[in-house]
C-alpha cells in the first residue's frame, strides 16, 4: 500500500519532505523508524493515526517489529481504534504475545471485533487459555462463540483457518430474495465469491457463484442454479492438504463442513495460505 508517509515536524519547524518508508532494497529506513519513535514518545496521536491508517497491515507489522518493545505497546495504545490488529499477525509469534500480554483485555477485544474471524483466531491462538478467555469474555456472545468454536479445531486445520462469516440461503428462495438479502444485510463478509445453499439444519446443498446469481432473473429459484458437486473441505483437513487442493483444482474459495456435512465456514485462497 503506501510507501511514502508525511512525517510532520514539531510546531514551528519547517515542514519535512515526504519520507520514504523503505530504501531501494525494500528495507525499512532507520530515519523513518526514528521519526515514528519520536512521535510515540511525544504522544503525537494525529501523526501516528495517520501513519497506521496509511500502511498496509504487512508494512505496519514490519514497523512494529522494528520498534522497541515498550514503544510497540504504546503505539497500539495511542492509536486506539485506528490501529489494525491484523498487523499483529504479521510479526513473530513471540513479539505478538508480548504485545497482547501488555495490553488491557478490553483493548485487545476491541481490536479483535474489527477482524475477520480467521484473523481473530490467528491472533489469539498462541495465547494460553486463561489469556484467551480474559479477552473473549469481553466480546459479544455471538462473536465469542464463533471464535471459541474455531479454536476447538486442531492446530493448522481448516477449522482454524476458515472464516465463519459467509452467506447462506435456503433452497426455496429465488434470485431476487437472495439479492435483496445481501443488500439488506449490514455485516456481509469483507470479501466473498459465492453464496451457499443450505437446508434447515445447515447441511450444505451446493454453492452458487456470484456471477451466476447476478446474470439470472429475479424469479429463478436458487436451487436451479447451484452447483451440487461443489468441492468442499472438511474442517479437520490439514491446511497443507487444503493448499494442495486449492492448487490442484484452481480454487479461490471453498465451503468448510463439519463431520455431519453442516456448513461451518469458508476458506479462501488468502486464508488457506496463511
């Protein structure tokens, strides 16, 4: 994302030219890190919020890793709701644990609430159960239950890596109802490629790509458009096997089912490679 950030000088000083975050070899510039460190020590919230808003999560992760341990925590505390907690998944696990253990559980919980479920699980899974529970109890019941359910799956399984946000509709709906449902639902997944059709017990009946849905007329039943043979992934499948399946069949997304073939999540090309 942004490689150049405006670093403002203290009041009364001449404005500083835009500073590149990285050098020609792609490494973080020491001058950039030093400016951010000075801003942290000065509690310059407007500047720091501007920086974290501009940076891609991977770049923000690199910046965090370059800071001193105490400054990492302070950066999160100063920027508050503007800090993207998914950046913590970009740093070494030891660094992530140190930051999370220093932050107040309420602060972490607020950050977790802004994440997709797979990112939230990845963030919390390295913590011990006591620390996890302290954070999870600060979340609304529905969000807490989704994360807790994912944490019960084996480490490195599809169940750990899946998103629990997806769109599922009943087979007796038509195209118009499905489209209206998506328009009226405020909390759609951030990124999705298909919607799923499930029965009353949430058993997966098939999938419908968005392009198929949007080309169909509103009265057409969704059950006439679904791919009943849609390749699905078991929640217990190892993530390396999931990555192999994605590569072999050129998938960008796949529904995740439990041992009773109930739809429990979706895994995408991005989440399958984390």
